C-alpha cells in the first residue's frame, strides 16, 4: 500500500473517530459538537502527517507540544463559570482527547486509537449515570448570606450551623461593614443536610438574605 493511500485511510479514520465522539457531544447539546470534534481530530491528524512528511525525522515532543498548545485555547473557550459552579470541563477534556486521538492516528497507532475511542465513548455515555448517583449522595452548593449586623460573632455562629448540619465548608469569603456582613460559602454535603441548613437559616432573624 503506497503512502498516499495510507494517509487517506488515516484521514478517513480521523473523521470516523471524531464523528463518533462528536455525535455524543452533539446529542448532549454541548458547545463543541459533531463538526467541531471531527475538525479537531482531523486537524491534529493532518498536522502530524505533514510534520512527518516535511521532516522525515521529526521531534515527537515538538509535534505534541504544538498541538497541545494550540488546542488549549479552544478548550479554554468552552469552560464557563456561573455563580459557584464551573461548567464545560468535560467538553474541554474531550477536545483535548480528540486532538490526542488525531495525533495517534497520524502516527499510525490505529489499534490503540480505536481502543481509546471505545473507552472514551463508554465514559461519556455511561458514566454520567454514575455521576448522578454520586450527586445524590453529595451536593456542592454555594451560599450567599447577608447578616443584618457587623458582629463578627455571627460568622462563628454560621460555622457552627454548618457543622451542625454536617456540611463541609470548602471555601468562604466575607465583606464586613459596620451594619452588615456579606458572606459567601462554598459547601459540600448530602442534599438532605443542605435542605436542613436552609430551613435553620430561614428561622434565624439575624439573616437578611439567603441566596444559593
């Protein structure tokens, strides 16, 4: 089989691999969907093929670093922060992985790429149900609480309430004035404990506002 035919086959495999992964992302209405993932996989395949063609003895680390650097900007564009939650991480990781698969196709590691593609599809299709099961056991929630006084003791009282409800405080931030304290708390705990915390604060007359 001549080199041109081999390269055409690799391009075809890149389209199929990218299409399989991209279709799953498209069904989930993600930012990087069917066409985007195909183009990423195809682009990294072509970049690897051209690098090998132009320079018969290319530096593998240079090829990889250039692809990873370029794809990093595209992946970063899919990550969004809304309130206390960060979204788009799975799509960003999928973009990064699609580039790696394309590079593997260009390098001729077809069997390994097909196996990695199968594993990727299993993770994307079946693992969300595992994540949903974990979420039922543990929920991350960010609270914005405004206290109607500048008394520092109110902060310690809130900490005790979190402990009472068995919620772990991962991060906190305070803005203290003479008449009020605006606090932000990022917590992790069971959903029923989060609900209990909200119910307790609803009865607290010192709390002016509670958002989550």
